[in-house]
C-alpha cells in the first residue's frame, strides 16, 4: 500500500515539474516574440523617419513656405526637384493650350514673373521696338502723333497684365495708324466738299473777274509767303468747334485778302499777273529779260527809268528773280 502511494506521489511530482517547465518555456517564447515584434516595429519606424522628414522639411527654409497655403501645396512634392519639374510641366501645358491664367491681386513676384515670361512681355517699353505705325507713302507721322501713341503705350505697360503682351502693344500701334488714316480720309473728303462750297462763294463774290482775281490771289500768296507757297495753300483750317473747314488756299476770305494786297501794291496789274511764275509758268529767263529792258531805259530814257512806277516794277522783278532762284536751289 505504501509503495503504491509513493509511486502515485512520484508520478504527480513529475507531472508538476513537466507542467512548470512547459509554462516557463511558453513564457520565454512569448517574451522573445514580444521583443522581436518591438524590434521590428522600431526598425520600421527608423526606416520611415528619413522619408517623412524629407517630404515635410525640404521647403522649410523657403520664405514663401511661411504662407500656410503655399506650404500645404508644397507638401504634395517629395523633393524640390519634383516641385520644379511639376512647375515647368504646368507652364508648358499652359503655353501649349494657349490659355494663361492672369495673376490675381495677391500674386507673388514669382507668379507675376512667370506670367510675363509666358506671354513674352519685355522688361521695358523701349524693348518693344519702334512704335511708328505703317502709313501710306507720303503720310507723315508727326512728333505730336508719336508723343500721343507713346503716352498710350506707357499707360498700358504700367497697367500690366495682358496689356504688356507684345501682341497688345503691336495692336495699339496698328490701331493708331488706322485712326490716322481714317482722319486723313475724312479731312480729304471735307476739303473736297468745302472746296466746292468755297468755289460757289467765290463765283458770287468775284463774278466775271474771277480768273484775274484768282491769278492776283496766287501772286499774293507767292509774293508774301515765298517758298512756303504750297504749304500755306494746302494748310487745313480748323473751326472754333474743332471741326475741319477745308484748305486755306480755297477759302474765299483768304484769297480775297491776297488779291486785294496785290492790287494795292501794284500799279500795273497786267504786269503783276503776267510775271507770276505760279500762274503762267514764267521762268527766270523771262524775268531777267524784263529786268534788262528796264535797265536799258537807264541809257536810252533816263526820265522814264526814274519814274516811281518803273522803279517799283524793277523792284518786283528782282524780288521775283530771287524767289525763283531760291526755289530752284531747294
């Protein structure tokens, strides 16, 4: 009986030892597994840290990154190179599509510079070249017109935006030229209308003496304005309301004043008219011939030569010869 009891106790003790050993082994395995898991987790955290830091920090020192909206946008790109590539690609896409977004009121200097580069804007207005528009041959682009167009272009350039586009500046130049041509056409049309109106007034004013008085008037313009004869004759009159009134050389009042001036200063109207190169094409040879005739009187008929009217005639001939010589030299 006692032997049996001892055997049972020994068997129980062995089972307890076995269970204890198994428990210890299980606990140790669990501990080792936990350590392995912690080590793997730490390794994973360590390997992830550099990538995460690079994605967030590459732009940290940039001034523009102080703007939260800008910083948020930059977080989309892993590196500075990625951000630059994306910007260049977007710019190329805008150019290819022909659609360029205008910078807003709060646009940065960098955004404005990118926009101006995209539209081909110049750094200065002078870099756009000569602002002279293409005009028909013989049509003058006056200093006043140049100053006006330059002022408009400067205003557009200062305004900025699309107004700095070379296409816009070029359009302004072309449009200004079109305006000048339209004005010239209008002036010509008005001049023709006024010429017809003035002609009717002159017919009424001079009647049957129109041919003679017209020659005297032209003689007056030639005598008083000399080399500026054509300039004065074709100058445009502007009324008090700013509207064109035709050419000076067609206006009845001007022509009548020139005619009266010649009548009052010449005793021999036939001589005054007959020696007007602006009327009948008398050249310097004919004028010299008339001078020679009078000078011949100095030897053959001194009394006639000394007459006041003959001296006046000689004076007019010499003045006419001088004007013809000046015109020929010009």
